[in-house]
C-alpha cells in the first residue's frame, strides 16, 4: 500500500466500520492465539516464501503484535511515518517494504473507527483473534463476578444465622434482597453486623418471618 493509495482512500466514505470503538484495549493481555496451521497454509505465507521474503513475514508478525497496543486494539495507523516508527524503521525504508508486491501489510485494509470516524488499517484475521480475546475476557469477568456474588451470599447467610435468625438465613430470596440492599446502601466498606441488622430491619424482618 503506497502513500498515494492511502491518500486517495481517505476520501472514500464507503469504508467498512471497525467492529470495536475507540478506547477498546486489552491491557492485561501479553499474548494472543496463533493458529500456526492456518498461518503456514495461508496465501500470504505461500506467496512470501515462494519469493524468499522471510523478512516480510517477520515484519508482518511484528505489526500484528504492535496492533495489540493500538487504539482501538487490532488496528494500525493509516500513516507511513507512524507505521515506520512502530517497527523502528525510517520512513524511506518502510516505504520500500510496503511497496513490494508481497508487503508486510498483506491483508490489511482501510476502515473507519465508529464514533470518531478516524481512518485506520484493519486485518480480518487480526480482528477475529481480537474479538475472540475480548469474548474470553468478558466471560472470565462474568465468572469472577458470579463467584464473588456466591461468596458474598454465603457469608451473608452465615452472618444472618450468627445473629440468631436461622430461618431467615435459609430463605434464599431474603438473603438475595438483603445482599442487594447492602450493595445499594453501602457499596464500599465491610458488611458489619450493624449494617446487616440495619438492612434486615429495612427489609422488614418481621414480615419475612411470617
């Protein structure tokens, strides 16, 4: 992709929209899935190795890694100077690589970032890997949140029992409502005996015992 091509493409209002908004990152991730069988059998790998362009493959992989630090994750800047800077080359050297028949930008194409309208580069396979990682992160966060809630409910159930109310401690609906009341009323800090008793009274413990 040459500078002239990029300049002309900036006027294109029909660019595909990137599936993630600006600001999407994966700070805690220092790795990504690499489907080596797919890579070794890809058109890019085949064409590059036929031309003995091993350096092109190495630069391409470096750009995939660098895209993980970009905003949004999985994209690259639509700018030769910035691309050269990402891989530690001069602009002239980078342009020499990018203008090859098989270049490190093989498979990358222009897109628009939702919300900002910024024009950047995306790669369909890189996006696929990014979306898979985000899905895994979200599922992990959901599991962690569910486990925290189970632990909190178990502790709350024991606290209610320790206050001498075995019947209410065995009422799942009451414990869940008390849990939500404490979250809303005291989103920070410990669940002290005084706070738990306050919540029990606020929910009307007499009515719940009937």
